[in-house]
C-alpha cells in the first residue's frame, strides 16, 4: 500500500451565464484535484477548495515529495503529520484546502485498495440514502430586483416539481443591486422580500433555508433574523463574517436557528464554535475543513454537543461523493446539500453520475468514495 505517485489536475470551465451570491459574481467553475497512486496501481482522487493557484503548487512542490513512500492506509496519521508539517512551513496559517484534497484522495485510495467503501472504513453506515436539499437560487445577471425575485422563485418551484422537499436560497443583495427607488425599501427588506417570494412559490410544506454568505453586520443580521422567523426558515446560514465572537453575539440574541462552518477548518475551530456560541448547525466542508478525517471528527464533536452536523457541499463529483460517504456515518438526521446550479464538470466527471431520487440521494457502497473518474471529461476540462 505504499504511495508511489502524487499529482494534481486543474479543471476549469467558463459558465454560459454568470450568477452571484452576496460576495461575488461566479462566471466559471474551477477545481484542483489531487490524485494519489499506490505501488499496486490503485488511484484515489481528492478535491481542494478554492482557486487552483496555490493549492496546485503546494501539493506538487511540498506535499508530493514528502508523501511518496508513506502507506496509503495510514490516512489519519498522514493527515495529522501533514497539518503539523504545513504549520511549520507557513506559520501563520495551514492551507486547509491542500490538507483536504490530499486527505480525500488517501481515503479513496485506501478504500479501493481493500475493496471497501470509505463509510465502512469510518466505522459503519447509519443510512443507505440521505435527504437532499436543492441548493442554488443565486442572483441572476439582471438589473431589477423584481426580476431577481421572479427568477429565484421560478427556480425554487422547479426544484419542488423535481421532487425536492427542502431548498436553500441566497440572500444579501446589497453588494450587487441598488436600492429600489420605487418601493423605497432598504436592501435588508429586499432580502426578506426575496425569501417571501420563494415561500409563496413553494408553499408552507417545503423546508426553506437561507444563506447570506456573511453579508451583514450584527445589527442588520438581527433585523433579517427577526423577519426570517415569520417565514418559517429552517436555518440562517453565514449571516455574519465567520468570526466565532460574532456568532456568539448573534446566536444569543435571535431565535431563528443559525448555521455556520463553511469557512472554518479542523476540529479545534469547530470545538471553539460549539463551546462559545449557540450555533444550531455546523457545516464543515470536506474540501476545506481538512478532508474526510476532519469532517468526521467535527461530526463527532457536534454529536457530543447535541448539535446536528450538516456538511457544506459545493464542488465537483469528487466533493459530492466524499461528502456522501461521511453523511452515511453522521449521527442524527443530516441532509445533503445538493448543488443544482449549472456545472458541466460536476455532471460529467463521474463515470456514473450521482443523482437524486426525489428528495433522496442514495449513498454508494462501492470501494473508496464510490465513483470512478471519467477520463474524457477530465481531459476535456484540464488546463
């Protein structure tokens, strides 16, 4: 099980139409994949969060020479050793996305080497399928807020028609759209109007979440939270910048459940969040929190604090497959964040794409993370 080769693949594809969250316009999809191969010719794949630049160079120049020769089944030991090595190298930060991509690839290769799914290696499966919520409902590239509401409400209704019983939409219009002079509403009120439009489009029986991508200061976050209570919102994700002190202030002053963790990494940071805030849901991402190893550890921490772990998922087929393996083991009643925005790389990268059956997604029990990479798609989008 000796590791003989570590390399990266960078994939990129421009989107036909850009869309926005509260912080930025998204006009492309780009991924840095990590590939680990053993002496037996078994290959595992992982995925790093964020732009390829930086991730690729650290993996190729720093991690790969160090990792070759290690045993692929020493996954957690390698994870911890790598965190220590990178902390020593970079001092002020640990490139968590690099640790994540390498860790996922190691778990995938380890599972394939022994013919078992990662969920089996993590200690066993609690479920064979998981409820999925359709994530999307980004802001379209239009000029008027009324057009934003119409487009997002139409998209939400289409997901319900496709069988989803839970949705997550974006709010935080202030960075991209001017105040509506006709209605003379403040932009936080426009955000609530956007949620109200979706609620009216999908009805009261659909579980509705909102994601602000840390758009607000504490005062506006409180104003929005009070409005969301009346719209029966299941959780309010990333209302403020991902500083634990801000979450502590907010979660103790609002009633709507607050979710966070997309921008946190490793179990120590989540331990602080669980100890010092009243956050209702934690959302580690396997591509940015430290891989499968750290995400599983966070799920255990959350369970000990009686808080549900709901992993954040917004990546390629690799991130989706890895997240499902963790979700098979998470205590409680987790849900899968199932990205429904246009993404040819996500759709084509797995030889057998992961799909939903109504509001449920099966969790595969094949070796590793449960997918094989489609070489034609890999080569088509490689840059």
